[in-house]
């Protein structure tokens, strides 16, 4: 039952972009809830250059049936050429069952 739920890990360049994307996903019912974490430091290689940047993490909670639409929406709204959008499965019986039931109920309303 819970394995139909997904955590979507997204990175953004700043808090304003994170909030804008997060609000859009929830308002358009592509995510039941979004958390934003400021102050992440990223080190990565892009176009043969080693880069270090401050970023924000956006964690969206959704139903697997919304992942493709959510990814497409994030790519449209994002300023990066190749934004990080990764879907992680919530495994059966791991976590606060009351919260997972709430998330499942909210996700059902999104379908």
C-alpha cells in the first residue's frame, strides 16, 4: 500500500526558486506536501568543470502516478539545464503509519 508513495528529491539554486516550485507542485496537486531545506553545499562536475554551489533541497511527497507529471512540471519551472529530480520509493511498513496513511489519503485525492 505505502510502496505507491514517493519522495521526490529536487535541488534548486536558491530559496525563492525552491518556494516557487514547491508551491506550484502543491497547488497543482502534483505533491501532497513539500519540505524545503536551505543551506546545502553541493560539489559536482558540470561540462568538465568542478563546481561548488549553495543550493536548496526540495522534498516532495506524492503518489507514483504523479511522478512523470511532477518531473515534467519541475523541468519547465526550473532554471537549471538539467535539474535533479529523483524519485525514491517509500517502503512498506517503514515510518510513522499515521503519517503514511495521511499521505496516502492526500495522494488519493490527487489522482
